[in-house]
């Protein structure tokens, strides 16, 4: 139950930060290779998809 909530919270955070295009989120050293590979908008879309998958996983996975 707690793990599901944390997964949903992480997904919402990821989608929100990618949607708002926060520099501190997209310029992070871990995100830089993805931004270089896909471009900034491509990386934002990728992170939004990952965030949605986290949210869906949080609701579907039974822990």
C-alpha cells in the first residue's frame, strides 16, 4: 500500500516536472544524456510516459 502510494507520487512528480520543463530537472546530470539523444522535447515526452507508467503501475501492482 505504501509502496503503491510512493510509486504514484513519483509518477506525478515526474510528469509535473517534465510538463513544466523545469531546468533543474532536465539539466540534471542523469538526464543530460537523454536530452542529448532525444532533444529537450523528446526527453520531456519520454519522462511524461515514464511518469504515467509509474502512476499506472502504482494503481495496478498489488504489493
